[in-house]
């Protein structure tokens, strides 16, 4: 499946299937689940969330998108606007993935502020996301 990308300030109320909406203003990318179930998939762009790469023509998101809370439990990558389906994870793999994600976030905030991600203030979190400001400047947003 190939996605089209649209840079927007605000995500539309009614999203179109097959479109990856990117709001640099709100550091978020959203799309309807690639499996076709219709669920809205939110991927926050941040040092501890998803990383977005835009090469001037196509977008890639990393890490993979695992919709563990959806009935479909779809799992895929978005690489240069193409959905690449990944192996479905079982409950143990999902639990391990969530634990590893929490550890990475805690390490990230501890290195910068000496606190865990849960106790970091909004101001501290925003300061760490200043890379987004550089992204905006580079692309003249």
C-alpha cells in the first residue's frame, strides 16, 4: 500500500484512507490504520516517540507502528510513503515492547533532567523537543 502525505497545520476531522497527515506545528502524524479497520493512528513526533524523515518526496516513520490497542493489532512500517507489513506480535512481545519503550523514555529524560519521563514537567519535555524547531526552520514552516 502506498500512502500520500499531506502537510497540514490541523488534522482534518474526517481523514481520508491512504493519506498520512503531518502537522509540524503539533509534532504529530496521523493516518487511518493501514489494515482498513478505520481506526485513527496517532504517531507523536518527538525524541521519545516517532522519528519522521522527509526526503523532499516521501516520508518515513520510525519505529514501526504497532496498533496493539486495536482489535486488528496491525503492525507495519511506513518507509518512503509505502506501508510495509511486519510480523504480528503476541501478548508477550507486546508487553516486552512496551517495557522497552518505557525504559528508553525514562533513560532519555533522566539523562537530560535527572527525572523520569512521568515526572518531567511540560516545560522540560518541550525543551527536549527543540529539534522540532530546527526542523521547522529548515523547511520554512
